[in-house]
C-alpha cells in the first residue's frame, strides 16, 4: 500500500487543485476527494471547509453543468469557472473536467496567473486549443453576433464572419427560438444549454453546447461548441423513415399483425377495426380473444414458438360482427439478446377462400351426381318406353275390342299412373342434373312440384305432408332452373330435418306476387326453430345448427349466393320451438315460359307412308314398331346403324327414326351417312332417352346438312303422331 500513500502525497503537494466528484441520483454533485490546493482555490478562507461545503460551491458554479455533461456524454471540457448567486466567487479560475470510471468525474483547477511565469498568456493557450480541435468553436455576444470563430467553424473565412454575421444566419428559422433561449439563459443565469440543429449552408447536422464566459463574476459572452453528428442523424432519420414505412405497410396490410410479449399479453395490433373491432384489447392476454378448442390450439402453437423459437401455423375461428370468420395464423419469434422476447402473429382471413373451395367441391359433387342421374335416367327410359307404349297400345286395343270391360280399364289406369310416377322421378333427375343457362326462363310453380316429386320419390318423406298455396299471378323467372331447384331442395330438406322427431310433419309452400313485379316463395315448417342469438348467423359460411358430422354449414350460404346472383334476396323468420319460415324473393321476367300443353290421345291409322326404325334395344324397337303400325305406317326395323344402311341401299323411306346411343354406330353418324347416300327428301328423327328440352317438345339438330327432329323417350303415341304430321324440315345446304 506504500505506493498508494506516495501517490496521495504527490497529489496533495501539487499547486493545481484536484477534485473528484460523483453525480447523485437527484442530479447534484457529491465530493469524494479534494486536495489542499482544490480547497484553497474554491473555498479560500471560508469557515466551512467540509466536503459538503465544497459540493455546495461547485453546485453553484458552471462546474456542475459540465460535470453532468462529462458524466453523460463521456467527453472532456476546458472552461473558465463562473459562480452564481451568493456563492463564494473566485475570479481567474480555469478548469479541465474529464470522466472517470463508475460515473465519477475529475476536476483539475488552476488560477490564470499560474502561466505568467512561463512567458505566455492564458489567451494564447485558449486560442491554440480553439483553433486546433476536431469540433467547431465560436464566441457570440448577447445578440448572437460572432466575436470569434475557429478555423473549422462552418467553412467560412474569419474576416467574413466576425462582427458581421450572427449565429442565426447559419441556423434553420425553426431553431432560432431554441438558440435565442440558450444565449439568454447563459447571460442571465449562467446556465449551459445543448441542442441539435441542421445547418443548411454546409448541409450538416450538429450537436451544440452553449456556456457562459465570465469576467470578474459577470457573463460577457457565450461560447458555443458544436460537434458534427450528420452521419448519426442521417442514420436516425433513415431509421425513422424505415420505421414509418414499416408502420404504413403494417397498418395498410390486408392481414392482421399482432405483437405479444412472453406473457402472451397484446402489445400491438396494426389495426383494430373491421372484423376484429372490439375483440383485441391491448394489455390483455391473447387467451381472452378465443375460447374452446380454438383457444387450446392457439396456445399450444404460441408456447411452442416461445420454447423453440421456430415458427408455428394454426387455424382459428373468430365470432365477429361480420359473422363467423376463419383465420389462418402464423406465429414467429421476436428474439432478444439471449431468449425469445415475444411473438409476432400474422392472421389472414381465409373465410372466402375456404367457402370458394367448398363451393367448388360441392359443384364437383353435383356434377358427379348429375352424370350419375343422367345415366340412371337414360337406362330407365328404355324400359319405361316399352311399358308406356304397350300400355297405350293396349288401351287403344281395348277401346276397339271391349269398350265395356271396366275392370281392364281400371288396371290400365293403375299401370299408367305408376308409369307417370316413375316418369316424374326420372324427369326430376334429368332436370336436377342438367346445367341451365343463367338467362333461361322457368316456371317457379312447375319446379316446386317437380322438386317435391323428386325428393318424395328418392327420400320417401314418410309422414311428411305438403300443403300448397301457390297464389302468385306471375311465376316466370329468369335464371338457371337447376340452381333454383337446388335452393328449393336445400330448404325443403332442412324443413324435413327440423321435424325429424315428429310423427306427423307438414311443410307449407306458398307463393305470392308483389307490387314491384317480384315473386315471394315461402318454405314453412313447424320444427324446432332457431335460437334468437343464432338466427343472425344462419347464412354464415360453415355455420350449422346440426350435430357434428350431420351438416357442413354450406347449404344456406350457397343457397343465398344463388338467389343473390339471380337478383333476389333470402331471409328467415323463426321462433324457438315453433318452427321457421324461409323466404326467397325473385324478380319475375314477364316472358313466356317453356311449358308445352298435354296433347290428347290420337286414334290409330291416321298416317300413311314407310318408316325405317333403328334401335339397339329390342324392347323399344318392338313397341315403337307397334305404335307406328297402329297409325297405318309400314315399318322396317334394324338393330344397328350398319343394318339400317343396308336397307337404305335397296329401299327409300318417307321417315327414318334412329336411336341416338347405339354401340356400333351412333344415331348422328347413321343419319349423316343416310343423308350422304342421297336421302335428302326423307324426314329424319333422332330418338333419345336424354334431351336438353325440358318439356318434351321436338328439338331440331342439323345432321349431314338436313334438319333432324329429336324425340325424347318415353314418347306417347299422341306426341309421336303429332311430330310425324309436322311439315318437312327445311333443307340446310
């Protein structure tokens, strides 16, 4: 410890004052050491020679301000010491202040007279210090006029500045008030001020420190030192601009961006409006946003990110003012120096995307069902044609041979009624599966009956009664009839499900016209009804009141989309335990629909001529042959296209009727070849079990340049006679 004592003796023996101070938490100065020269220079013959008294003197001088600057900015300062108020004043003192370790500051003091014996003045020393620093240095009077500038100040010649310009000539007008206040404070209270400002003449940023210069205890000028901080300031501005750009991007992003801390408390959300309005409250735990299974899956994902730092993705459902919404979320870690400080969660609303995918899947399923229905209808139509034709021929035979046989007539009535029922089911399948035009005119009443017939035939509807009040004066609407039938199918099926536990259930179908030329369709049930707090969600995508696995939540959403696309609207009235009434309102078009009146039965033997009949189904071939012969026509039959062409080589025919679907040669191919053989004067007919014509009327297609009429199975004898009587189709060259 001897060298420590030697050092203290050396410090105590020098002429310069040495003071070591510490900055207090209140911003004051506490003296931890002072040599005898320091006491003498600062206190002189004062009675209080304690450290507290010394600290009070330093606190009343400009030394305290520079000690704070040295402690904060870790810089060294040289200055002329000045005192304020009633503090002990010592003129001609200079000081050098420098930072030490652990927040302490050293003060070296010496009187101005100590340099005279060395042969140079203090002014000379300060000029050398001022003209050779890294920083700019200037002296101004009360008006801010330059009294002195060093060579590094603003890059302008000394003689062009001193006595001519003021500090305000080099500062931005927005900073004038700050500079004026700093100079005024230095002259009035001896305070030191600092600020940052942009100097346009050199296109640089500076940090300024202004302090008073005293003589005989009075402030006579202000020294302003400045440090170039352009690089730092531009980096700060770039950072601020980058932060502003990021904030702008975040706040205008289509996604929701959420920041949470390690305790999963919400700290930031880029926007708290729209879908999430009222759900996200800053400072609260993210756990409060969700409940149930969604909350569990979210917490598992977030805690995994906190544990491993790896991003996690999850999906949740939000109940918002706009309805039930589905969000895809991705959580990533915000890393600190040693651990994960928090999380950033990006949430994307994928409700519409999922709905679109579900609609596409639904459309794909419907297309598959349509293809299946088309195949079923085609296969059923052939045997149905045999039954229908033979029954009709048998009735005609009975009327001619045994008109008084009432029992036989009754049996035929039952057969025809059963055939008509099967035909309705097949016709319903055909219409349900076809893709209609959005501009097609359809009859609402006809499709309502058709839908009920189809569902009753397929699903049974045991114990369900239908009551009709179809009072609309105009039921003609424009749109896709198959899409409208899909809506009605969904509403009627839902009504049935709502009364599944009732022994006797009743579904009421109503229509009425409105003053604005619209038709209102109502589907009413007396089922379980809908809770009042859930009725607002009934049309939301993926919302369902059915048990898990029994409903997708897509039926009503798709139905409303279909109705809206047709220019209509859809609504519901419901009371819990009393039932529901779904309403569809569509604009009517006032155009003629596509219905064809039922034709009366024709007597046989009303036609003459020859017919070539081609069909691969033996039963259809025989019954159509009988029907044609009963009308007085001479019929030649062929079981396929090649055989039919052989008949055409040796004989000409007035009529050629061919089935459309045949294994060796299609009906279109057969007729085209028949026309090519020179049969332009023959009338051609295409017989099919599948037609795009809804009501069974004759369509016309062009085959081989000749207009060919299309007949749909099962065709009644009356319709067949009517078509064969029509004028010859126009020749197409």
